[in-house]
């Protein structure tokens, strides 16, 4: 995997691409709106906003019911439930760049974001009919964790990139940040975030 910018201790950069000015959606995958993940979202928005139109959302601001596993969407390409999913999908459709920022909850994404992923089954390309986002979207991931093992960040990125793939969002880069236990730790990673997003 190629790197973007100089690597620093506790951070690993996966490949990125240059982009033209487009709409950029940043998702705080954490239910915490004022912690370390929110700080990384803030930094990312500040880095991208001079070049792109940025919208930042927090997964906890939306009412998302659990998937019932009824598989009706495999027949209709739509979910039988009515909640805030359409609002989030509208933001996905608006965006040309999608950046998911996720903390580690037991070595994976938080449950709230996993519930959202599960509810995206109507847009999953593994069955017909299925709904579809407009083509050409590019996805990025920033994963952060308290401990020192980058393997855990890679696992989070794998989960989100797998999700991107089934929505036919191109996976264009991931950044892992270790040793981030609180907002103060996240503030210290500003250079890593800026370096990772410099070519986005």
C-alpha cells in the first residue's frame, strides 16, 4: 500500500488520490458528540473546507432502527421501516467524497454505526433488485483507538471499506491513529489528519 505524506509514530497512512472540488460528507461514527472522534471530524472539516463543500454529521443525531432481517428489501429495493435512514442516504447521495471517522468499540465500529450499515441492505449490490447511489463516489476512513496496535484500526477500516464496496463507493484511503484516548490526544494528531487529507 502506498502512503500519503510522511508517516509518524502511531499513525499509518493508506493510499489517497487527488480530487477536484466536490461535496464532502464527514460522518462521526461515534455516539459521543464532543470527544476524540468529534475533534478529528472537526480537524478533517477544517482541512477539506478550503477545497470542498463540507457537511459533517453525527450518527447519534439520527433515529435508526435495527434491521429486522425480513429481506423484504431483496424484493422491493426499499426498507419497510420509516426512520431517519432516508436523511442519511440523502447526504450520501449529495456527496462525492465520503469520510467516515470511527473510534474502536471492542475492535470494530460502534453499534450505532453498525446498525446504520445493516440498514443499508436495500443499496447493497449483492442482490437484485437493489437501490443505488449515483456513481463516482470516493470513500475514506479515519480509525482511532486508545491502544497501540494498528491492527485494530485496520480492522475498523476493513469494516467500513467492505460497506463502501457493496454500495459501490470507491475505497481511496484510510488512516489509523493509535494512542487516542480523549479529545486532548486527538488535538495532537492534527498534523496526521492534515497530511492524510492533503491530496483529497
